[in-house]
């Protein structure tokens, strides 16, 4: 299992456009991908799940990947979130 903790820096928080890009990236992997915020964890392959967390700016989130391609999955998701300027 691989996990990272990152802080949301986008002034709007984790909003629909970057969330959709992140969900699409997560969906390409076989690994189980979870996004956790404030004690709640959701499937990061579900846009409804991710949006239901309502993650505001300056929030710390945890992304966890578990499976045969977990290393590539976590690196790709982190890279996508950085490219979308959601995390620093």
C-alpha cells in the first residue's frame, strides 16, 4: 500500500474540473484508490464520492493506492493534481 498526504492550495478547493481529471487518472489503474478527508474515505474513481467530500482550500487530504500498479497510480495521481495546480 502506498499513500501520500497533500494540502489543497487551489483557492476554490478541490472543485469539479480538477476532481474530474483526477478521477479519470485514478480510473486507469487496477489498484484500489481512496481519497480521505476529515475521517471520511471515498473511492477516488467516483466523481460523486470525491465531490461529496467538499474539500476546501488549505485542507490536508490523504490518497491511498493498494494493488499491483500502486506505485504508478499514486505517482500519476499526484502529478495530475500538481499539473492542475490543486496541490503545491
